[in-house]
């Protein structure tokens, strides 16, 4: 008997769905609490950064499976912080990074990709979308030694 999945894109077979080390870079305390509770319910270990500078420092100090990065933060925004993380040596510079933003205009996603982000999630974050994007990014990262060029599934590159 099959069960209806509530997530739009399940991870590939064998990919774990919980127990990931997640760095959340978010300046708003209510958003930090919300995402932290959501990730905790999903069984992940969460560390927080309150601005872009802290996010780069934490990414340099620890090994994370994925980073959830608010785009608009004080001190250093999420785009600059992503570029700082991408400049780190070794695997820490290749960690999957997901943009989190309420800014859903067309160029916001392009700017996130140009900065080196792997995926884009609009706020308010929904559990099913978050779970699916994280699983997709982590699975793609596990298969490749370099970050995935983008997160939009189903859109093949033009010839």
C-alpha cells in the first residue's frame, strides 16, 4: 500500500531525512524561533547566526550539512555572507546554501544564484517546501563534489 507524500519532491532512496546539522542565518528572533522549532520537529541539529558575519564565522568553525540563509540581514547581508562561505577552503566552502527571503521578485532568485546559493525559499517558509528543498540540496551535494548550479527542478538548461 502506498501513502500519499505531502512533500513535492522526495529525496532519492537511501538519503537520510533527519539528523542533519543545519546553520540558520536569520536576524529576526521570531523567524529564528519558528525555523528552529520546525527543524527540531524534523529531527535536525540547529545552530544559529544572527547576521551575515556570524554566519560566515560559524561556517568556518563547524561542519554543516546545509545553511539556511536569510537574504536581508544587518552587518552583512545573505548574499555577501554566501560569497564569504564560498571563499572558505575545502568542504566548508561547498556546503549547500538555501536563500530565505520575503523578496520574491524575479531578480531576487537570480541574485541568490549568482552569489552562490543552491536554492531559494520564499517566506513564510512552509514545512513541506523546506523539507523537500533541503533533501534535494543535500542529495545533490552528496552526488557532486561542487555545488549544484541551481535549485529549479524541471527546467533543463537551454542548448
